[in-house]
C-alpha cells in the first residue's frame, strides 16, 4: 500500500508544477485542477482518493464550498448520527471542535453526500475575513476589492464557487437518495425541519420517543452558533502545527445577509448577475 501511495505522491509532485496557477488568498498558490482552483494539498488528497479509496455504501460525506457552513453541518451530522451514544450535557462537541470529529476529506465517490451552499455574497465576505486572519502579519491584508475580483473570476478554494454548487445541485436532482442539497439560509430559518430532513436522508429518522424527549431541539441547541462559539475549545486561538488556523477562526458572526455591511451596490449587482447566469435560473433561497 505504501508503495502505491508513494506512486501517487510522485505523480502529484510531477503534475502540480505543470498546472495553471494563480496567487491565493493568503500566502498559498492556487492551481487549476480538473476545472477547479485548489492549493496543492487537496490536489494530492483528490489523487489519493481516486487512486486508493474504496467507499462503503454506508459512508457519509459532508460536502461544502468553504465558508458555507461546513463547521455547523459537521456538528449537526455528528450529533444526529451519534445521538444515542452521548449525553448532550457531556458531549464530545463540548470538548472538541467539529473539525476534529468529522474529518477532512475530498473527492467524488459513490456514497451519501450532504451538501450545504450559501449566498455567494455572504461566502465572499466570510472568506475575506477568514483569509485576512490567516495571512501572516508581514503581508498587507487582502483588500475586499481584490478578494471580490478573485472570487468573481472563480479563483477561490475549490472555485469557481458557482460550478461547485451547480455540480452538487445537478447530482442532487439526478440522485436524490445519494445527495441531499441544503442551504445555510434554510438551516438558519428552519433548523428543526432541516435536522429532521438530514436524519431521514441518512436513514436514522427520529422516533416518536425521541420527538417527545425533544432530541431534535437538543441537537439544534448544542450545534447553534451561540452554543458552539462560546465553548472554551472553540474560543481557542492556538494554531495547529499543520495549518495556520485556530478553532476560533471558524466562528465569526453566523448570520444571513452580513454582505449588506460590506459590498457596494456595484459589487452586489455584479455578483447577482453572475449568480443568475451561472446557476441557470435555479431558485435558491438566498
Ligand atoms: P460568517 O463568517 O458569515 O460568520 P465554514 O464552517 O464552512 O468555514 O463556514 C464558516 C461560516 O459559518 C462563518 O460565517 C461562521 O461564523 C459560520 N458558522 C460557524 N458555525 C456556525 C453555527 N454553528 N451556526 C451558524 N453559522 C456558523
């Protein structure tokens, strides 16, 4: 197996320098690989998955574009799946960041996907704030104008954002039993209904006893922005050695529509135009 991995590492090391590249959002470089912009690490991840990963039908993949609600969805799905194993007052989510409970994975494989998307205007604003937290102090902050241009050109992690969304949207229409498509805005508006929908999709619907015990309400409360962002583990600003990001960086405002506080009317118009054109008139609830 090791030999197989080494071969993939070698193929990746040879491939990456040949790919079209662009400057990234912090100090990373983005490469254009199979239609999407990524840093070199996830390219290696994708290659490892396609060369070596054998999915089981019971596997569940949480799929998102960054800043669409990955942290929230990881927390919700972990709580739904493991609800019989833990007491909500002494729950792993109270001690570990959702990133540590639902591990990072990239790829396209035939098992169940739960996808979450979000208004691209809010994604851009969230990503811009996040990038500036990640940029080393020695380099000037990324301006909103620059971030806007990169995002609109499709040069963002796993971007073009709209192509990512459209791919999963189409898959959810073609294979509704395999891909569940959610929006951040819907989960904010109807968290209880969305949690029930996810549980049903995953084949673990809530029983009448659980409904009586208000398990759905417990899950929504535990995973809410207010609850998770106020836990000591998520207030931590300590950076991990393998990446320049701290648990607290994944929690900012957790609101719908913060873009009104940042984007000019021209930016809004341009972004809405791209969304309309790229998402081919599909009605999302943003
Ligand atoms: P804002 O920057 O708009 O506040 P991701 O987890 O995909 O990186 O997305 C991060 C965004 O989700 C941030 O948005 C963050 O504040 C928000 N978020 C994190 N946890 C959340 C939760 N439990 N409920 C709602 N939003 C959450």
